[in-house]
C-alpha cells in the first residue's frame, strides 16, 4: 500500500474515531453526569452532519478496501494455481524427457515431495530395494547424483524462465560424467 493511501486511511480512521466519540459524548454525559457547555444549535447540527458524513465515508472506504482485498486474494489464489500448474507441467515435461516409467514417475514425485525410501515403499507396495533401484535409475536418467540435485533442477527452472515474467538469476549447473567408476558421485558439476 502506498504511503499516501496509508496516510489517508489513518486520517479517515482518526476522523471516524472523533465522530464516534462525538455521538457517544452526549450519552456518556447523561449517564456519568458530565457537565456540558451548551453550544449554538446551528454549530451543533453542523458538527453532527459532519460526523454522520464521516461515518458514512468510513463505511464506503471499508467497502472499497474489502472489495480490493477480496480481489487481491483471488489474484493471489490464481497465481498460486498457476505456479502449481506450472510446477506440475515442468515435472511432466522432465519426466517425459528422461523417459521415466510410470513407476519411476511415482517414485520421482514422492522423492520430490520429500518422502523417505521406507515411506515410498509402503505407498508403492514394493520393497525398499526396488525403490532404491528406481531412484538410482531416476538420478541416472536425470544426470544428477541425488535428491537435492534433482530438486534443484526444478527449482532453477521455475525461478528462471519456467514462470512467465521471471528472469533467471543464473543458468543451472552443467553436469559432466566422472570417469572414475569407484567414485560414488558419478555426476559432478562442470567447472
């Protein structure tokens, strides 16, 4: 919200507070016995009309702000659906590109969601060894060494040109094949 809008709202809120006190003053005066100096009838009516207009203005501004708030919430929900759909689309595109089997797609999705091997095995009705073999096949096809690199592929794409109007900060790292078969990490970032 802009500073000018904030100041205007604060002034309107202050004016509403003063008008509410004005309307309650007479009632509170008679209940608690406050003594009041009488003022001219015309001035009193003018103040009363201004106070009523202030309260009406407050209702109107509140209605406008409520409308804007609901509109902003709807836009945020639409953007969230768009981002969610974009992420799902990116997943499907990469899974197609890597030629993952349906079982590997499930395991890759579970891995991205952060499930453990045991949890994936329970959900798939398979042994942990099968899940480990499938995750290794996924990592090999994606040319990554583990879950964190797999996730970074998707995060980099979504932060880059995967979403409309977003510019990539840096290109994703290029991976090269490590020629040493004894090294557990067969894919390392290119220098």
